[in-house]
C-alpha cells in the first residue's frame, strides 16, 4: 500500500526535478520557505489544500496529479513483477532439470 504522504512527496520531487527547479526556487514560486518544501518532499510535513494548489500550479500540474501513481512508477512495478516471474520460472526449470532433485 502506498502512503498518500509518500506519494505526494515523491510526485512533487519528481515533477520539480523534471522542470529543473531547486527546492529553493519552488519555495520562492509558492511563497514559502525552502525548509518547508524539503519537509514536504521528505514526507515529514503534509501541506494544506491551499499549498497543494500553489505547488501544483508552480509545477504546471493539476492538484490531483500530485497524488497520482505516475505511469513511470506503474512501469517500474510491472518491470519488477516481470523480473520476479522470470526468476521463478528459471529456478523451477533449473530444479526440474537437475538430476539429483525430485521432480516438481
């Protein structure tokens, strides 16, 4: 399960980095302290609805985008699951073809 605080933090940091903004520059754009942006991105503070709207606007996103599981994150999950499935299949194949092991 994904923590909403962690999801928000990850998405803000990802979108900020995509724009090449520092935490300081984002803080200036939303009229807050750099330390506050760092606390949000670190998952230690949760911003008000008004601040979420200001951050979203500064990042060129809708507020809801800050809580979405991004396609990149979904692709990572799918790639990891594919890797796990392949490892399991390879291991089963190896065990089945090992002469001193009972057949599965």
